[in-house]
């Protein structure tokens, strides 16, 4: 009998602990008023700081985590370390989902960062010489964007295909050479090549001026608009809707226009 009573007490204790644990977990979820967003330094962090008061006015705390590459923000979002991220366009997100098996979704397009070919050694596209070297980012979607832009300018011809690399070039009258590197490294590589395609966020952060150093600027294309991304199923949550409302506000639009003066173009 004593043994049965002892076992009964132990089981009762386990049930109580289990019940308390479940109750605590639900309460934490219900009271979670922090929105954690991953981004790059420019314009992500600057823009999020600008709209932080709007998010706080809705009763939420904003935590911004800055990443210096294009891989970790999606990994962190997929793993639940972030509620959302802001650094990529939809084609990049779709390629990441395909390669990594993630289930991340585009919530809202915000702004366009026209991809630009920069040079400190050539004053114009026409000044590119035979055998000049051009640096490209090594991520598939932005590398393809860059090569297609060169093709539209008449410098090369490329095979058909959604994603292309320098190996797909079939005509290259100027014998241009290409090197690939991580996007964050391209500003430092610019001095070692004749020209480099540098994503706007890294160019602005490095003080590289499109008006002074840009020799080829892509036309505005909303296909490549930077987006808010979240995990699938979270896009209609209150957190994400509060974030979306702040980032598509008049204050957000005015900040982008005043701070970046056409280098970054809001589309909301």
C-alpha cells in the first residue's frame, strides 16, 4: 500500500509539473510582444530604426539583427531565430527555398535597389577595353541579373535560361573576363578589377556613389524589389502585419526618399 501511495504522489507531481509547463508556454506565446527582424546594414537596419516608433506605438518591441551576408538571414528565419527578414528579392528567396528546402514566403515588396556596374578605372561603358575584368556576386539570381544587364547593353550574348553564369556566354567581342565573389566582398575587390557589380546595400555602406562611379545602372524592375519575408503560415500574424504596416507607412517612404535620393526606390 505504501508503495502504491508513493507512486501515486510521484505521478501526481509529474502531472502538476507538466500542467504548469504547458500553461507557462501558452502564456509566453500569448504575451510575446517582441518582433525580431534580420537585415543587412543598408538600408535594412537604418529603415527599421526609422520606423521603430511606429512599431512601439502598436505595443511591440523591435529587435534588429544585422547580418553581413545573404545566407544566414534565411537560415535564422527558417530556424525560428527571427520573425521576419528584410534583405532580398523574391527570385533570391525562391532559389533559397528550392536549394535549402525552406518554406519561406514573400510578405510585401518594399523598394527596388537597381543593380549597378561600378568602376574606378573606366569613365563609361564604352571605355571598357579588350580583356577587362568584371567582378560578379556569386549568388545565382544576382549573377544572372548582372550578366543579363551586360547582354542588354550589347557587350555579351548568353544562352537561354533563367539562371546563367559566365560559362553560358556564347559571344564576348571584348573578351571580358569575369571573377565571382561573395557580395559583401565586392566593394573591396573594386580596386583590383576594371568594374564590379555591387549590390546597393553594400555599395552605400562602403561609400561608393552610383552617380560618380556607376557606368551601367539597371532599369527599375519590381521583379527584384526587396521584400519582407516570413515563415509560411506567419504572414497573416499580428506581428508580421504590424511590421508590414510600419514598413509601408508614409514615414518609411519619406525616409527612403530623403536618405537615399533615388539610389533606393520605394514602390509602396
